[in-house]
């Protein structure tokens, strides 16, 4: 993903979730996923997919059981 795409997706996520604290980081290597952060909390990874000329972005967020509130 190039910087312009990252900025567009970041703007979209900030609007959808009404939170300007969401940031996307430029990967260190060209084919690495983009990291999605909320402040200092890592939320997940973002991948770009192109199929038959259509582009989509896949946000993957893993939630660990130990992070869930107690029952």
C-alpha cells in the first residue's frame, strides 16, 4: 500500500468509528501489512487485496481471551 492509500483508509476508519486516535503505520518492508493503532494500543493489521481490477482492504483484529473482561 502506498502512503496515499494508507491516508485514505485511515481517514475512513476515523470517520466510521468517530475516533481521531486511530493511526495507520507505513510498513518497514513494501509487502508487510499496515499496522492499525488506537493511541498506544495495537489493534490489528490491514491488508490490500486486488482481484480482477477491484481493490479492497482487509482489517484483521485478534482479540485474546485473556484481554476479555471476567464473567
